[in-house]
């Protein structure tokens, strides 16, 4: 009896902590529904009548649909590319036990140790030469190089748990190596693939520095994070617009999180522990 | 017979290449080549516009160490920030993980709640907190009259350091909490129960049994928090932009400003090469320190 009471008290305390912890975000929601004068009088008060005009304005000023589309294109190209390139290479490198294979593996995973800021200056130069700047497609392609090392590492480890007999089966049936891989092996890698998708999509969707460097100045090729940053700079005093803008920017990621919650937790843990 | 063998060898080599070369190409083009180029640029003077950078030997490195108060300030800030960030993030995340791995009610909701800030991009997080520190704190002061809310949390050099730490820790806790929970779940319950029967107190049980067993998680979390703190950028970019003055300019932000605001690409490259070595040194040291202490249940 005493014990369960203690657990109950801890539970209540933790819920209180959680509310305080999330209070900044609660304030964002409250203030996105207020008029400008209401924000100026008291940030903590609830809106007298919820006003959705801020969202309408922020939606229009941000050109929200095209932003979402741009970010989605870059994220999709980036994530799909990373999944394909790293699963193929991770599988082959894990199966081939030669010195050359080991060497290629090291070349592929060593870049995990190079921080992005250590090569971004020259990366911008290379992106310009390859005509990858100023477009979300180019941005997606650059993500391949940045995302493959960790993902390849994760596939490489997981493939060991897939019996080699399956490779031989597909081979005897006369499949081409690529078809054998995508029809027989790739479906079996699904648990890692989920983790890889989650890790890469969350990172690319929320990334700021690379888009800032390679898309800068290109109005048509804005991503959500980049546009949000500019938006905040522009509407410095209109906090009500800005708060609605924050919510609009954050919503897709929250939906993604709610839809894939289990996989996200698993993916994040997998990625972290493997690295 | 021999040509048959050769053919098979050729085919398996081709297959190996077909599977691996695409990955190698993108990694080389977008990570390794630019990194090597940065190392080369670090020995040059180059404004990004001239066709050919001018070779100047170690002059950039000399300047960093002898004649660049901004970089030294950024180095000091980054190291101090890293110490605070790594300490508070890991301690709080571990405490939460222990609390939320117990029999407490509603732990799934609580876990999700603490994870929420981690879904939001750092750029937005920084902006949300700029709102809290300015408008929010004004209202808090009006309501509570607590003097702390009246201070200039983003305008004062010392306080803005604290603000950057608070916001970074606030955002990061959920992620590390999840890793610690995963670690705690691998601790066999019978060992803990055996210790309980032997009369070990809960603090002894935690430090003597649980901690050593979740050392792999601690190693990972320290590694991650160290390397991400040392290259912190986004949150500062939108929260303080390195200010007031250069009080909260991290190395990564200093590199960005040197290269893309001052157009000193050679000099910025030298700084970026140093950042690489700094992170490598710190993380390799940490890993070697922790890896050999890991035990198994």
C-alpha cells in the first residue's frame, strides 16, 4: 500500500516536470492563436477567442505548400538514394571476405568521423562545379554522400544475421545478382531499412546548414527550415505570425513522429548504438 | 578450364564493383574529396573568387594561434559549453531514464513527452526560446516578480552562455534518455534482485551494479554528446547568432563566418581542419577511456 502510494507520487511529480518541460511549446501553441495586442499584454494568458488568422497569414507569407514540397523532394531523393546505395554496398561488403573488401569498407565508414563543418567550405565549391547548387534535387543528391557511411555501417552489421544459403538459392534459380538482391535479400533487411529511413529522413527534413550553403539566395528552392529562418528575420515584431509559422514548420515532423513513433525510437537507438 | 576460372573471377569482381562503386563515388565526391581539398586550402590564401588559391604554407595556422582572439574566444566557448552540455544532458537524461524504466504510471506518455523537443529542428528550437527569453520572461516577471526573469538572458555575455546551455540541454535530453532506457532494459532483473536480497541499498545497487552494466550506453551517449557539442551550430545561429559580441560564437559558427561572411576560405579551411582534429582527439580519448572498462553481466 505504502509502495504503490510512493509510485503514484513519483508519477504525479514526473507529469508536473513534463508539463514544465514542455511549457515553452505550450506557449507557442497558445500564442499562435492570439492577436498581436494579446501577445503584447500577456504571453501566458489564454486567447480570449482562438484566432486562426495568424495561420492563414503565415501559410500565405511562407508559401507553405511549395516549401513542404521542396523539403519533401530533397528528403525523399536523399533518403531513397541512401537506402539503395548503402544496402547494396553494405550487403556486398559484408558477404565478401577479402582484403580489398575490408579496405573499401573502411573507406566507406571512416567519413563518419569527419564533422560536416570540416569539409563544408570545399563541398560548396564541388557542388557548384557539379551544378548541384540552387536546386532541391541537387541538395538531395549531396545527402547521399553524407548519409551513406552510417547507413552502410548499419546494413553491414545486419546482413551477417541473414543466412548465406539464401544468396545461393537465388543464384541457382538463375537470377541476376541485382535482381537476387532486391527480390530475396532486400526484403529481409526491412528492420534496418526502417531505422535507416527514419534516421535519414528526420535529419534531412530538419537540416539547416547544408541547405543554407547550397540553396542560398534561390527563392524557388527554399526548404522549410531555411524559409522559417528567413521568415523569423522578417517578422521580428509580429510574434503572432512567427508562432503560427513555427507550428506550421514543425507539424510535418510531428505527424511523421506520431505515425512512426515505434520505429523512430528503435531507429534512433539502433543508429546511436551502432555508431 | 583456366579461362573459365578467369571468367568467373572477372564476373565476381564486376559484381562486387557494381554493388559498391556507387556508394564509394558519392562518399568520395561529397565527403572525402572536399575534406582533402579543405586540408589543401588550409595552406592557401583564397577569397573564393580568384581562380587559383595562393600557397602560403603554415601562415593560416600561425595566425589562428598567435593573432586571432575571435578563434580563441570561440575555442574557449566551445570547450566550456561542451563540458556543461555533456554533463547536464547525460546526468538529467540518466535520471529520467531510471525514473521512466521503473513501475511508474503513464511512463509511455512521459517518455514521448520528453522526446518531443528532439523532433523539432534546432533552428526552430532556437527561435522558440528567443520568444521565451524575451516576451515569455517579461510576462513571467509581471506574474511572479522573480528577479531572474527580469535579467537580459540573451543580451548579457555570461547569461547568454547559460541560455545556450539550457536550450541545448533541453533539446537533447529526450534523445539520450531513450538510449539510456534501452541500456537499462538490458540489465538482468535477477542480478538487481540478488543484490536487494543481499541488502544492498538502492544507491549502491545503482552505482555498483547498474552503472557498470550500462557502461556501453554511457560510452555511446558521451561520444555522441561530446561530438555534437563540439560542433554545435544551428541553435546558436538562431538563438544568439554568436552574440552579444562574440560571447556565444562556437568554432563551427566562427568557421562559417570566416568563410562565408569574410570570404576567407583558406583561413576558414585551416580552422575547419583544426576542428576535425579537436573532435577526433577528444572522442578517441573518451572511447579508449571507456571501452576497456565495459563489463558483461
